[in-house]
């Protein structure tokens, strides 16, 4: 029994170094990156690109799984937007855009091609292609106040040919934009070596989306005393019946449809990323 235990102990000691070595070494070319995306927030990727390979093609090809989201830094992004807006951005006629919020995320599979292989300096340049699945939501408040105006002379605004106003010079509303940017991607970029395997990386390109951004708008009615101008009687009347509310909604829909036709021409979602990476 003692001889058997001694034999097992010797065998275990012989195997352990090799086992430990195989578990602590990473494949040459394995890479990780963390950075920020100008359109999707905190960005990260894991991939493989063996620039030390003897093969002409393997040293020029790489693959990445790329992910990004504004959720981990949501409060920071919204604070930056609020700081930029301050008390609001005036857009004329005592109207102000304020309280902007941005939510975005994506996931992508990318194939990188390094045309210069492992050539010094130029070896970090790449052309990238792949497929993105993602979305962006933007929301802002539209408010306004003219203290000079009395409750009988509110600030007028027009929606699809009909004049509306709120008593006391107030204006209220919510504007939203939703963009589902799913589609093929084409771009370029580089990874510039710092020391050891640490590098700075940058990507810039566009996602060829199947859909353009979609707009929506909400105009409060009863709770803020919305009125419309009756051209038949030349008087201001409250929007307080189902028929009048339906007419308002139709006017909003027509306005958004007109704006949507122009937005439908833009189906290229820009993508810019910058950060640090490490390649084994």
C-alpha cells in the first residue's frame, strides 16, 4: 500500500507542472479590449488575431465579438447631456429643449483584415466588416414660458396647418427618437502598440441599417389647457372633445410622417470607438 501511494505521489508531482503550465498560458493572438463608443456607451470585445503567425493569411486575419451599452454609465451620460444643456437649449419663440436622455446598446461579430500583416507601425491598420444588432433611444422635453404673455394671449404654435396654444404662455411636449440599427458593418481602424501587449485601439465606420430613426411626439391636452384656433368663429376653443383630440392626433401623425420621409433617406448609423486593448 505504501509503495502504491508513493508511486501515485511521484506521478502526480510529475503531471502537475505540465497541467499548471497548460492552464496559465494563453493562446498567442487572444485579445481583449475596453473602451467607449460615441454611439453606444461602454464598449468591450474579445477576439483573436495572431500577428506572429508564419502564415501569410493568418497574420492578416482576426475576429472579434464586440458589445456595448450605455447602461453601466447611464447616469454619467445623462449628467453630461444635462450639463451640456444647462437650463435648456432655446430653439426660439420661448421654447426650450431640456432633460435629454440617451439609451443605446449593440452586439456585433467583426472580421478584421490587416493588409500590412505584422509590418512595423503599418501592421496595426485594419479594415473591418461584420454584422451589428443594436438600438438607440433618445428622449427630450419641450417646454416654454413667456411671463410677458397673459393667460389670454398664450404662445401660438402650429401643427399641420392648425394653430394651438397653452394659456399663460406655457408650452409642453415630449419628443422621442428610436433607431434600431441592425445590419452589415464596414469600417476601418487601428491598434497602436504602447508596451508589451498593451495597445490603443480605434474603430470608425457605419452600419448599413434596414430602418431609419423613428420619431414620436406627445402634446398634452386637458391637464395643461390646450386650445385650438377655430377659423370659422375666429376664436380660441379648448381641445376637450374626442373629435378634437382625434384631429390633434391626426395633425401630429401627418407632421411626423412628413419628417419621417426625410429621415428615411438616412440609413447609415455611424460607429466610433476608442479604448485600450491587450493581445497575448
